[in-house]
C-alpha cells in the first residue's frame, strides 16, 4: 500500500546531507559540499526573486548536464517553477515550449544556445549561469538588482517543475509536478535501493528528463549521498568516471546499458576494481537477455523499474537482493499502489491483462488546463498509465506494451516486446524494434527493424523468430538498418517507426 507521504520541498531534501559531505562531484570541478550547495541554492533563489520571479512563475532552463544544470534546477524550483528543456532543441521547439509554459525567464550558460535566445518571448529575462571557482554557480542578468532578495522558499504544495508528455501521438500535455510529489518519489526510490550517505550516483541521464532529475539527482541528495554530474552520457568516458569517482550505482535507459555492455569486456579490470552495488534500468523496457548479459558482465544485480512523468518517475521496481528480481518484470510498487483494470474500470485478478493504474503521493494532481485529458486519465483516484500488463501471483508487474503500441493483427493482440526479446537473442542482432504496419485486411501487420553486429540475412532472422514465436507473431518483414531512431533521451520511437520507414502509404 502507498504510505502517507511526508510533505517536503526540494530545499528540505538538501537538509539531509552532512555539512562537509560532498553533494556534487564532476570532472575537472572542485567538490561541492552540502553546506555550500544549500547556501548557493538559497542565494540563487534570492537573486531570481529579486528579479521579480516568484512561486508559480516558469523559469526555463536549457543547459548541458553538469553541476550548473543541477544547481540552477534546484534554485529555480525553490524560487519559482523550473521548466527544464532539452538544450538540443531547434529554435522553433524552444519557441513552442516558452509559449506553452508562459516562461518568464531563461537560464543558459554564457554565450551558449543562440537558438534558445532567439526564441525568447517579449519580456522574458535572459539569465546566464557560470561556474564559480568554489564549485557553485553565479547568475548574471542585465536587469539584476544590486542586492539579492531574502528568498521566500517554496512550500510542499507549490509546483516545483513543469514538464511535458512526449507527445508522440498528440500535442504534448503540460504536467505540473509539485514539491510534495517529487519528495515522495525521491523517498520511494531511496527506500527501494536502501540509499544512504555512502552511495554515489553516476548521473548519465539528462537533467531535463524526469529520470535523471528524480532517480539520479533528487533521490541521492535526499539521502545525503553524492551525485556525480558529468557533461552527459559518453560510452567511452564512462569508464574513466568510474575509476575517478567510484560510483556505487547508476541509472540509465536500456540503450545506454547496451552501449556500455558492448565495451564491458575491454574494461573488465575497471569493473573488478570498482564494482557497482546495483545497476538500475528505467524509462523503456529492458529485454531480459540484456539484463542477463549486464549481470554477467558487471557482477551486480540489475534492477528494472517502471516510471512515468505523471508519477514523478518511479512507480515500481525490482527489489535489491536477497529479495527476488524477475527478468521481464518491472517489480513491485514501493510506496505506490499498483493495480490492473479492464476497460470498464473493474480491477482484474493476477495473471489477467489490462491497463496498469497507480495511485500515491508521487502521482500528480492532473494535467494543466486540460480537463478532457484529466477525465480520461484519472479515475476514482487512480492514474491510468496507458500501459498494458498484469500482476503475477507475487504482486510483480509485467508490462506487455503500450496500449497504443500493441499490434492488432486480425484481432490478435501482439506485444512487440516479446518479438524484440526473441530477435535480440540472435547472436548477430545488436538492437531490435518490432512495430505495426497498416494492412488492408488484417488491420495491422508485424514488422521489425534491427541493427546487426555480425552478418545475417532477413530470412535467417525470420527463421530464428519462427523457432520461438507463433506464426502470426513472426515479422512479415525485417528491416536491417544502421541505426534505430531515438528520442532525445534515447528512447526508441516504436509508434512512429512505420511512418519513418515510409510504410504507411
């Protein structure tokens, strides 16, 4: 059952770290202690409020990963409402998000991101964030008053952050996430993995994404641990960071894990010298075969979890040993109630597939100014995830795909995840993505795309699938590509794959 959340703010969470303990580490940067981080966040929050920004005002942040991004996020959320954005957006995309969130200010690095600057709305403040020699951040603005204000710190019910849904099938929806939601989610993650001051999280997920913000940054700071903030994910530099900073865990999407797996053998000495306590995977399905290979290569438990923006990230996770972790499952609800419903809103028993629903203090109150979406997504206190799955007899959740991504071939509902896993077990396949293609009589047909690491023909791959899958699940065509299309956070773009390959005519 979901426990009663402790109502806290992000600034409250920073109080859990010992004054002299390192809060943030980064390559070629001095360590930043918890005392220094708290002082810096309070100072920057005062500067932002002296500029006229207050609780509820949206402050867009477009910066690469690193201590500056982490500190500016905390300051913006403490003074107003942070709106972190992908710094790789084009000018038109920045313009959309500035307008959609009614952003009042933009924080960027000095002389960086001309696209974001050019997209600013009339009246928006331009604020530049630069690293200080002591590891903190200094803000500058042409309109900056001489004396920072004494900050009016955020309250638990204030909106800390505004994010958007992915918008793969419709206009992105605004998701206002309150301090109490984030604090609850951070506490749930900390409880799941028994995080503490001795832990060091290597933050390779982007800090404009809910996964990086909550799983890597906030859960670590909430438990007095240390966040390692490199410039972003780099499959080559990762091993140097492990040697330099000795992280105890990291969290990433499956595509990142697979890139590291490809280099694990040549870095075996580093893995032996600096073992992880655990490895976490989230934000996309982890094929069981990848989990098996990761555990064999890293010698650490790999714990798949399940998260969504609307639930402030984590909803379920496989637990630490000695509790059982199940390949192909996203684990148990920890601090969150999880159930499965049918289309009529009735709860389903174990083993029966339906829509996954959740409730808890981490779940947001609703989308912003979108009563139609709220009526569809929130039912009797439960959030409808849009994912299909079932609970097993032990209460572990197994996902069988996004409801919108299930392949409906002549009335047969096919999970593309099952096909992905079979293809990935062929020794020549590095990556695989099954998807639906429109069919004039069947409704949809099964196709798949693969990236190879050794020579193999389409016929060979189809024969491999036929050994395991029923005939109607075997892809009618397998497209051999040099790369699979991904979104900004590395998530594979299944739902638009047929269109990308020109197969929707």
